[in-house]
């Protein structure tokens, strides 16, 4: 899958490490949604919470510079950012780092998940990739984890950011893979309300790392992604509360995200660490990025979920590509950058270790983005 890229060997950037003690970690849970439309959840789970890991220095900085919010990608828990968060704090690049765990059938946010915000935009499936409706309509209420899509991720992220912004200074949000697409959908919704990430949450900077592409931008690996999601990696739990999900086996998880030129890169997770990182993805979210029927009742191809262009005009944005990424070509990253902010040049990390999972295996390549 995209393994025929020509890679150039460049030395890793040398980063000076600041003299900071071991960062502190804390777990917080944010009530991030409305009630589920199912008696099972109402009976056993009184509220629906999203897990957020906070990482901060042992001694607060003398001058506040703001916090960084990290949103993980497809099939990844927040642990994909553990090393990156530690480096950002050690380098003095943030007061706090907030790592959001999106819903899954396994992990800190298990079942304690959100339903869609009723204000969420009704996204178009037009081939142009733009929402055809300027209004905000309530989407169907999920009855299982299977039905959590990228639109719901955007809604969850809205509620998480509102909660964090109430008591923390936020400066940057970064999304990896599907997390980047969730941020795009959220910004699309906000701009439709004559707002944006800065106006609502105080977030000045957005960084999209190996982000999934919205509809309307050609994606070379889309057909292969459809095959993996609808066939090889598809699991049907046969449970009404969970439904179908997508689970990547360990060997493929490593091959697709931590392999460069046929070799596993330094820093890749071992089998034990991979258990913490590799999470099942709700089927609708997986279908959204590949252009499949998100209901799971068919394997029909549909246009991928789209956003308006120009969403970051006059706003701070970095669209980042990774040279050893098996999923996205530089031309695709360039197209995304110019679509979201006309005239923007993509940030391209050229390094043999710049694989899709680089936020975990090579965080030193990612910290200069902040």
C-alpha cells in the first residue's frame, strides 16, 4: 500500500532538550453528548464520557504559553501521542498537552461515548467535497458504536474543547489521520456559523498530520482502503450495542504504520505496546474515510464525506505529509493544503522514519511543527 515511494535519507533534526522533570499525567473525563436512543445504555451508563489524558510539567511555567490538544487517528488510541506529549512538555512548547481518546469498543472511552450534537451540519455527499447545505440539522441518533462516524467525532471534539477552554488556555490543535478529518469537519461547522476554532475555543493554530482527505480530493489508496475495511478487517460483534467495527491485526498494524522500505522503523511499538495503541474503529467512521456505505448494510461505494474549501483562509494552518507514509502521496497532501487554505504550501517531512505512525515512533520529527 504505497510502498513504492522513493525515499531520501536525511539526518534527523537535532533537538535541544530542556531541563524539565518527568511530565505529570492525569486522566479527566468529559461528558460529551446527549442520551443514546437505546434502553441498554440508558439503563447501565448514566452519562457518556470521553477520556482525556493531560500531560503537564511537574513545575508550572512562569509564563503561560497555552496548551496543545492532540486528536488521534484511524485505529489508534491516545497512546499514539504519549512520547510526543512528553517531548512537547520537556521542550517547554506547551503548558499542558491534552490527548483525546475517541470512542471505541475497547479503551478508556469504551461505551462512554457521545451522540451527535443536534447542531451538527448535515454533510453533503456531493462529488465536489463541499457541503451543499448551509444549515445545521440533527443527524440520526446512534443506537450502537457501529454508527459513530467522523461527523460524530467532530461533535464530540466540540464538546471536549468547550469543556477544556472553560478552564485552560488552548493555543494549538493537532489531528493525525482521521483526527485531522474530524478537525476539518468541526471547522466547517464553525465557519458555517460565522465562527472558527479561534473564536470559540481560543485555538490559534491547527496542525493536520497525515490527515485523511475529504471528499473531492483524489486518493490513490482509496480502493485498497475500501477492501481492507469492508472485508479483511471487518468484525461483526453480533451485539446490538456494538455492531460492526474495524480491527487491524498486529502484523498489518505494524506493516502499514511503522514500516519503511520493507523494514520496521526504530521506535515502533512491540506487541505489548501495540495493544494499548491499536484500537478498533467504529464501522461508520471507517466507512466515512474510505467512501463506503456508513450504515454497514451494504458494501456499496459512496462519495467520501466532504468539507468546504478555504476553511483556514486568514487562519494559521499546517498540513503535514510524511515521506514514508503508506497512505498519502505528497501530491495529495499538497492538494489538501491548497484546498483548505488557498496558496498554502504543505509541510513535507522527508525522512526514512517519517512513517504514518511517526507521532509514536519518531516524535522528534513532529515536535518542530509546534
